[in-house]
């Protein structure tokens, strides 16, 4: 597979795990989402795909935003 397809697959997997976290409240899925976003970001940078770079960076940032919201809401 080329770098763009690999990055896209990591992004899709991360989004699916993020949705599982929101829906079912699983704690381990959120860290795996961050790892998948980071892996997708690496492949997006290597493939020089700006859209996937932004998408994977947003996925990684959403993990920290979600964790901050959970910490403040208890």
C-alpha cells in the first residue's frame, strides 16, 4: 500500500475508535485513537498529503480536548 492509503486507513480506524469511546465510554480506546492518529500523521507527512496531515492532527488534538472535557465534568 502507498503512504496515502495507509494514512487514510489509520485515520478511519482512529475515527471509529473515537466514536466507540463517545458511544460506549471505553477508556482504552481513546489512547489507541491517539496512537492511530500519530501513525496516520507520520504516513501523511511522508506522503506529503496536506489534507490527511490536517485530519490526523485534528484527530490527535480531539483526544486531548475530549480528555480535558471529561476531567472537568467529572
